[in-house]
């Protein structure tokens, strides 16, 4: 989770979109990564039932206009 947040740190605050996918398996995140970048935002990974603090902090910093949830 910290690695995803660190990579996301390359994006400025006020991004148009952030994609969120589970960090428990790679297919959802893998398929969403190119869509996230094409839409001008990062992909962050999260737990299925909670958002890790490092990810929540990054979401606050990014202040996205939209959040897209990917997968089940």
C-alpha cells in the first residue's frame, strides 16, 4: 500500500480521477492501471473492507474530482 501511495505521489493534488482496486489480487489493478493513467490519475490499491491509512491520506492529498472502484 505504501508503494502505491508513493507512486501516486508523482501526481499533483486536484487530479481528475483516482482508480481504486483491491490489493489482494492483481487482475483488477492490472486491468485498471492503463485506464487510470489515460484518465489523468493514479491507481491506488486498498483492502476489500477497509482503506489503509496510507491510502486514505493519499486520497485526501490528491483531492480527486471522481473515484472509480474497480472489480468486486
